[in-house]
C-alpha cells in the first residue's frame, strides 16, 4: 500500500485507546487502541489535505507519532463500487421487508418501551439492519450489544452512526456463542423467530446466553414465549411436491419427490387454503430447548384435497401488557412472516366433519421433525431426517480406531489459518494458496475471496501490518 509522505498528527496516545487532539478529530466515533473509525467529518478533513492511502476498501492515514495507520471508512460513493463487504440481493430484500413491516415494528416498539429500563444493557441478537437495537436505544437502553455473524453488521454500524447513537453500541461479529460480556445483559431481543418459532434454532441460542452468564438470570427475552398452532391445508398452486411428480422432462424424479415429502417448507399460506381452524398445539418458552411433542385432532370444516399441515405461531413480546405478534393466516393484523408447511407424501380427500389426528415430535437441538397424520384408514408418517440431504459422515461418530485425514478443502483451510497465525500478510497468503491449491482456487480472485471469508470469521479486527513512509513496519490494532 502506498502511503502519502508527511502524515498528519492525529493525537493518538498509542496506549489506552483514548483520543486527544480534538480539533483534528471532532467527529471521532470509536477507538480501539490506535484504530479509529471516524465519520464523514474526519474523512473530509484528511481527503482535503491529500493524506489518504487506499487498502482493502478502507482509507488509511499514517500517524507518525504512534507509528500506525488510522482506518477511515469508505464514502457512500465507494460503497456503491463494492469496497465494503457485499450483501446479496436476497439479504437486502429480506431486511427491507422487516423494516417495512409496520405491524412488527410497532409491536417491538411497544414491548421495548414497556420492558427496557433506563441504562439497561440490551443484546440485539442477529441484529441485521440494527432495527431492534435502535428501538431499544429509543426506549432508553444504556448500551446495545449488536451481534451478527455476517458482513451486514458493518452496514448496521453505519446505520447506528447515521442515527447518532453509535457511542451507545458495541459490536460483536461472530456467533453469539463466542460473545462474552463483563456486565451481563438485562434484555435480549431478537427477530429470529421463524414462522413456527422452533425452526430457526432460537431457543438454543438464547439458552446459551443464560447458561454462560452473558444474560442475567432474570434477564427479559423479547419475545419470551410462543404458542404454536397447526391447521390442515389444501395447497393447489405452489405445492412444493408438484414439480417432482408433474413435469415435462420425461424423466423419473420420484427420489426428489420423496425428499420433498419429508421436508418442512417455508411458504405463505392463504386463509382460503385452510381446510379447518388452527388448533393450539404447544407453548414454547424462549429458553426451553427440550423436545416438542404433541398430538391433536384437527376438525375439517370444508371438504377438499388434504395436502399437508401448516404451522404458525403467536409470539409474546410482552405478556404483561398483551403485546403479541402472529402470522395466523386468518388474522388481518398479522405480521409478514412465512408459515411452516409439512406436506403429505400422498394427498388425501377429506369431507367436512371428518377429523385429522396429527402428531409431531420436534428435536430442537438437532432440528429434526417427525409428523404423522391419520384420517379414517389412511396413515402417513414423514420425517425431515429423510428429507434432509444428510451426509452420514456428519451424523455418526467414526470408529475409534479410524485415522482421520483432511481432504483438499480442509488442507487449504488449515494452511491459511496457520499462515495467518504465523503473521503472513494478505497478498502473500493469497498467492501461496493459488500456487499450492490450484484445484481449489483456479484464479487468484477465488483465493482472495476465500481468505477474506476466513478473516471475517476467525480474525480479530486489528493488527494490520503496514509500512511507514520511511519503510519501517508498524501495526494498527
């Protein structure tokens, strides 16, 4: 990286992470040792003085006093050119729908206003756009811990800054199981509630925060619990089994049809497709990871071709004040969330007045669901264990005497992580991987993406070795 000679005195003390020289850093927002993330004010200041070098999509300004490089976030124009971690179109669409869901936003706003006390520490679990964290701060939280494993966290960081609250937010990029806090959280808020509550693994993640003391024993979880409902349904358009049994290829795809029949699908089911009312089947606490098991009788209100069972929920955001969210197909005030459709292997014709006996066994930790239906003399049993494309190697322990060896992708990952641990710099590591593993990385760009992914997942944010104007090595931490 080329650094402009001369540098600028930025007043970094190089020790405890404090910042002086306030006249030059009027808008500094975050420090981590000698690393400073600054907003537009600082960026404009250094750009106007021609003191900016470029590397890895961020500006760097050399600080001769500390012997380190200050990182300045890219401008909005540069973001459009792909200099920040990219998000897919599906991610943008997904989070846009969350922000635009007025029913959901208002329910969370009411619940957090009621439950958050001034000064509370709030974990925004899977923060995404930062919406729930912003609502928590609006409600009076003293600090929000924004947790997300993806690059969207960097965009959320800019969103908190744009709303003038970044000084009250801490960021943790990674799995929540690696989160540690010196002060346990008072509130845990999340929107990872799926359409049938259990299918996104929420209870496992929340339970872990309590078990490790990251959340106080009496911490409030929003939502704190769920009621699960099941209803019989007759899908016509959009039946996920149809493409495998009714196609024009002339080939037999029945094995995929069998997998599809044993797979719960995220679908939006219209009320007109229901064959009868939903029945409340289970109450689930947000911290309860035990198996879900229930049986119930479902009345058929109108005749039709019974194709499966649809699961939906009512989420309790604030039980005391009656703040709930539901995706009940019959509720005009429902929020925008999919339903979980459990198909039958073979549709069954049913008449009004008949009853469907249904049973479910759901292993929340393994995310395996078995569902069984009985109508008159018809009985069918399905299991996601059959539907999932599961490699036996990841399901069972190998024999104790078996020697395990890494495959080529494993060797590439080990080589890269070992090199990072040895202090090998990014360009050298990319080149090494492209040479040693051409079967895994046919082009340098593919090696570069691989290393960037490893950095995002496994590396601390600081300690970038850079060269000073006089050729000496320094590090920004």
